[in-house]
C-alpha cells in the first residue's frame, strides 16, 4: 500500500528559528495535505496542495508540492511556542479526492523559549 | 466548515468489554470516516461509515471487531468490541465535503486495562 515517510521524526528548536520538514511517498499523489495535531485534539488542516510544483503559504507556513509528485515540504518561519505539536502530511488513497486519507509518520515539534 | 463532537472524550475500560463511541456533526455530510491513532503513531483509516448501509472496512479491520452505525447524515457510532490492551488508542471520526477538506473530531482516548 501507499506509505508516507516524514523526516525528521522530531525536532527541538528555539523560538524564532525556522523549521523545515518533508514527506516522501513510494507512489504518486495528486493532492498533498499538511495537518497539525495539538495534544488532546484532532488534526487540523494547515495547507492543501493540488498541483505539482505548487508553492502555497498560510501565514508563517509555506508548503510545496514536489515536481515528481512523490514528495512535499513544509516550512515554518520564526517559530513560536504555539507551533508545538505533531505535523502530519497526508494524501488521498488512490481516489484523487481528499476523502480517504493516508497519513505520514509525523514530525513532532518542540519549541523552547 | 464542520463542527464535530465525540463522546466520550476518554474512557478506561476492562478487557473483554465493549465501548461505543459517538460522533455528531453540526450539519449534514455525505462522507464520514473512523480513524485509529495508536500511542505515538500516525492515523490509520478503519472504515468509511455509509449512511443506510454497511460500513466499508479497510484491510486489517473487520465488522465483528469494529461495528459501525450511520443512521443519518449527521451521526455515526463506532463500537470497539471485546477489547484488549492493544485496542488502547485515540479513535477519531472525520467528515469530508467534496470541494472542501476533511475535518476531524477531537478524538476519544481509550485505555484498556
């Protein structure tokens, strides 16, 4: 089946630093989604990417849809304490729509003051 | 958007018992899903809850263990049957609207002793 591997697995950074994480797949995806999960909550969508090569921003977050359609990157600039959480990439399971999702392994982010 | 609530938010259960988790959405949605998130792991799709018909289960999940009901377009239940400690997880429901995105509930945290 489809697998999404994220790296790094975890990150410990200082407030104000920039963060970069990536997600790679063994197969092609037509849509890439980036979610954030905070403790005690369900995942919340941050950014959706629909086109190879697409670069999309949401505030301090920027994500790119890799040109090969097998990877995606998420960058967070000037990190703040509320950025703490687990970041997941996700893609649709063979359907081409964002309905049934395969989730990545996750990147756990810790921000210190 | 969609506001999703789940009951209970958490529970501690004895092995061999069953627990039914409820998912309520604030508006009608076509597609509802149930996911499992084992401790420190990513999300794995259990099944698609189909309104008026039997749920569609993913590989590795069966109806006898995870019976699902979907009596209408705003409500679904997932039962975890004959529980063992390996069933300790967060169980999340989600909804998808075509043209929008997938929204997740806050999750139900289950601990089986």
